[in-house]
C-alpha cells in the first residue's frame, strides 16, 4: 500500500466534502439583492404556528459570528463570563459585557419569486426588520402573509451600504395589496412545504472549550493561537472591535492570563 497516495486521496476527498458543504450552506440562505425583489414567506415546516426562528449569536469576538449553545439548552462559556463581569460591577465590565452578550438574529423561510425552483431559503435579519414584519401581521389589512391561499408577496427594496453611508445595506418592505396563492403547482407546493432548511441545524456549532479559547484570545490577543475551527455563517456582520480589556492579576504571585482566565470557570471562582 502506498501510504502517501492514500493520504493524498483522503485530503482530496476532505477538501471536496468541505467545498460541497460550504456550497450547500450558502444555498440555504437568502440575502436581498440591491434594488427590488419579490419574495414569499412560507409556513415553517418546523413550527407551523410561528415561522420566525429567533437564534442568539456572539458577534465581534471571532472572525465570524458564533451561534450560542444557549439556543440548544447547553452551557455557553461566553454567557458565563458575561455573568461574572456583571457580578463584578464597574463601568468597564458592564461595557465589555454588552459587547460579549449574544445578540438575536431572526430567520424566516422564503422563496424568491421567479426563482421558485431554487427552493426555500432562510432569510436572516435583525430587530428592525423583525419588528416591521410583526407589525404587518398585526395589521388587520395584511394579517397572515404566509397563508398558502390568501397570503401576500413582499416587495423588498434594498439600498447598498455605500448609498446609506452607514456601512450597511438598508432594506425596506412592502406587502403587496393583492392576496395570492403561494403557488398553483401542486408538486412545487409539496416541495416548498416539506423541503426546508432547519434554522437550528443551519450553523456549525463550536465546542465549549473552543469557545473558551476564542474568548481568551479576544481578551488577550497577544497570546492568541489560530487552531480554533471557523463556524459557517451566511449573513453580514459588524467588524470586530478592538479589545482593551486586561486580565492581568494584581497579586504578588505571577499568573498567566490563560491561568487566570481558566480559573474564572471553576465552580468556586470569585468574581474579579
């Protein structure tokens, strides 16, 4: 057996699988194009009473957002660290806690009109668009725009970041006046209702210890290493802020930042 040949084959297959996985993830998401686009929100296969999926992410700590384990009922080391910062008190600790605490991102299953054959995609957005869509549902002149018979298409108008001058694109939403069916094609309707990406499975989860390392590297960048896996995401995020927080110990005994950081996660660790 040629071991080197086998290794080369394994590496090639792993690269191929990674590329296929990345492409699949990208295809699962919808991002409004600059200009006008018409979409239809479809009923969620995973929650028939509410199509909105609220998920919590950490931003600005890693190169990409990190989905919080609290979405799945698991412990989150960054959330634990935030709690200790708040316990310790002080303006700087509270300011850092606000940066580190997870933020909400909402996802809706949608199809793009004219591209229905591409299937259902997840549209991710923040609080402003979320509130606007909820207000539409509450409006008696609009109501349930997801209904497959009497729902409404939504027209999105997106202005690019350069035009807004804010660094972010701006999307406005208008519910179309006419009520329309989701589709008159029975086969397409069955596919749209059953073949949907699951929001809770659409993102790679980071292990607890890897999240601890990311947090440590953010707080002490001079000790940072680069062996933490990168989570897959598919939406725009703010750039990482410059961190000025210090984990230096004022005691006499020399203690590395890594040791001090790890001690914060011990059951009997006192707030600093």
